[in-house]
């Protein structure tokens, strides 16, 4: 029987490479399949990793896709359409609004959007800005800016972090958020997004505010646009522990930085560490949606 959500989920998970972040949306696909919940998965794969985790015809998780409906290969965008999932592999920022348009027009309340990885999109924004505003290749631009700074040429001092001025970063952020908010804030269905992580260094956090905010994850934060944490209800750091043999994964877990309106539940079920140990196999749906988020069977 289908499961009824307790709210529209907006989940951001982050962590280092190969800790198993992407397998959480694979687990959600298994959860939908096993419970016969009518969910379509809209997957924005800017990490080009769906094949690597077995989500393709002939792959380990091919049963989650259903029959293939269509495939399109355009400049800067690959789109693979299946009965149960639509997968985009975007190569440039210009195509993201097209993707958002289709999701906003077609997605249903029980569907899921997976953005894997959200941090990749934020990282390409400066390159897009350089091409659009300065009409240059990013490698030539950065080399020229660095050369100007080294030579202390007139005007070079206004460019700071990453070779961009403060005004540049303001507009890069505005353009990025104009797309991202359409999905994270206003999509008509559930959203799960992923990010790389970065350790907040004390010398970059003079007030100590950010390190305090992420104290529970040993000052490891998502490597995303800085305001993105405010646009998700649930934020957690994914980790794994390796067995003494150096190969076998002993445990995967999620430590929650925050979970709006579920803080008391986290305290009750997870204690001070706020860490959910994931069950063996792709069971994030049961581990989190049922046991923590309070999803129930429809009519139950």
C-alpha cells in the first residue's frame, strides 16, 4: 500500500566522496517500488554518475526505471526518459531552466526531484559568468587576473576571491538562486539534493558562528552556496566507517545538522549525537521517512 508523507520533504545530504550519498535516492526509488507509491523520480545528474551506481538498463538497479520511453542528446544536455524516472545529464548552466520548466509542469506531489550534486552546479557558476559577462574562457581569464594581481596593475585590487569582485559574486549568486529556488522552494513534490563537504577553518570564521552551527559534524559544512541550508528542512552529513580489512563498509550514517519541526523526534530516537545509522541495503526510505519523518500508510 502507498505511503502518505507527513509533509513535502526538502532534504540536503552532504559528505565526502564515495560515502554513499547517491544510494539514498536509490533507496527512495526502492521504497516507492516496494510500497507501490506512485512516485516518478526527476533526476538531475550533473555528476554523470547514474551509470556508475547501477541506474541504467542492464545495471544493478535497472528494475527501478521501468521501460525506456525516449532519449535525447542535445548540445549541453542528455535526457533519458523511463516509466519511473527521467534523468538529465546537463553540461552547462543554460539548460537548467529548461529542466526546471519541465519538472514544474509535470511533477506530481508524490514525486521526487534528485539533484546530484547541487554543489557541482554552484561550482560551475563562475565559469558560466566569465563566458557570459567577459566573453572569455575561464582558464584564460584566471591566468590574466592572476598576472594582473602579481603585477599590481591598476584596478586589479578590486578582484578578490576566485578572481571575481564582490559585485561579480553578488550577481553570480542572484542568477544561481533564480534557478535553484524554483526547485528547492517551489517545486510541487519532494526534493533531495546532495553536496560535497568542506571543513570550516577557524581562521576563516573569526566570529566562530559557522563552526558552532556545524559543531555536531566537527565543523564540516556543505560545499554549496552559503544560503542553501535555509532552503531545506532536513540537512545531514553522510559518513561511512570502514572495517579493519580496509575495504568493507562497516557502517553508513547520517548526522543531522537540523530537521525543522522534527527536533524532538531526533532527540528522542537518536540522542545527543543526532546520528542515524543506516540499515544494510538501500533502506533510507524506511530508516528516515518512516522511523523519523513519520510517514504512514495511506488510510492507516
